[in-house]
């Protein structure tokens, strides 16, 4: 689970494919994540081979039981680690996915971690995972640095929404759900390799879970873990160029261009996440003060905040009063 209420040394992680793909890169895994906005067959087919789905949802004390339609598998022979500290669920979900991919290519630290934790129970494995300093550094590397602490100044604490990452993946002919807050993995129905394969069964499970929330709820996101498409696209481009298939050449070049543009956008956004903007904010405040515009800007901000609170109140939503 991810909350902002306790400093565990693990920072909150944004559900963004660029962030998760950068984490894979740090772990030495040649795969990528992409957002899924639909679970229809064409969308799932576009991300094959699909290794896992990471599902983010708003966690509440009355959240639906994820074992609905499935059963706990206490004898699960694959990799499964419990979440033992707050805010680590994103990286833990990634590890619970990667640890069950056959013949996974990874960097040395991750490979050694998987080897070291073989045979451990989920609780001990979770403690080992979250005590790995190098892994925590990878996890926190895309968290914006903070130069301001609000501790000790008497601000009232309000409860924040909690979100949680879990994994759906194929294992031994069944769709499994790996949730670090649950005692064991949840085994859902078996699937057939033909047709949509495991992804079709996972769609049924995820859609069933979403249906338990109020209609129109948007507190979800879904990330697809799949092979990096660029190497295959480049190979297909070479073949098309060799055979002189110009329409296919143009098609592959466009796909490669689209992928590169996406990676450039991810790199730019990740650079913004890493940057400390405190100096810029300080310079802007000094400029406003020197030009005698700071008081007007402050009053304008107060007015806009009052309007936001009134709108939120009208919608039945809570906002901090500080």
C-alpha cells in the first residue's frame, strides 16, 4: 500500500510507464511497461508477449476481497514476497512479476537477490527485499527531492487516500494474483494457450474486481509488462529493406519513430521528476517581492484556494483547511 502518512524510507511511486520502465532499466531488465486504457483483444495483442499486468487501485478498509473467484495457494512454488513497509508496493509488485518470468534476463544485483531468497517464506523474503539499500535507491530515484520539511510546525494531519499495486500473471497454466498484503498468492481460473491465452482470463478477473466499485470510479490504472518492441521492430525493418517491401518499410519506420518519441518523452518527464525546483521557486518569489507583486499574488492564491474549497465542498469532497 502507498500512503503519505509514514516515512518508511520508501517514497511514493507514480503509476507511470516511464517511471516503471526506468526502474526496469535500473534492474537490468530489457523489458518495458505501457499504459493500458482498454482490455479488449486488439489492445492486449499489441503488447504481446505480455508477461504481467500491474493493477493500481484505491485501497479502502472495505475493498473487495481479491480472492473472489479464486483461492489462496499457500503452496505457491514461485516467487512471492510480502509488503512489510509502507510505499514499497510498486517495486514489490514489479519484483513479484519479474521473479516468475522464466529465463529472465536481469542485472547482477537482482539475480543475486532472487537466488538468495529462494526457499524463504513470503514474510522473510519481503524483509530481505525491503532491506536492500540498492533496491530502495532505485525505487526512490524518480521521486522529486524535497528541501522543505513540514514536521514540527503544528499542521493538522488528515487522512490521505491509499493506493495499492498488485500483479496478475500466468503461472503453471493458471492466472495468479500476487498481492503483497495478502498471506498467499490467489489462484484464479486456468487458461488455454490458444486465442487470447492468459490475458483473456486476467481481463475477466480485473473487470470483475472493478465492477465492485461504484459506477464511474476512476481510481484505477493498469500497466502492461512486455518485451521491449524496438529490437524486433528493427529486425523487421532490415528484412523489409532487404526484400524491397517499401510499404512495410514505411510502416516499421513509423512504429520505430513512435517508440523513440515515447522514450524521449519519458526521459524528459523523468528528468523533471529528479530535478529540485526549489531554487526556481525561490527566485520567482524574490522577483515578485522586488516588483511589489508578491502580496497581490498571495491574495490571488488565497482567493483561488477558497474557490477550490467551495467547489470541493459542493461535491462532498474534503480538502485541507491549512
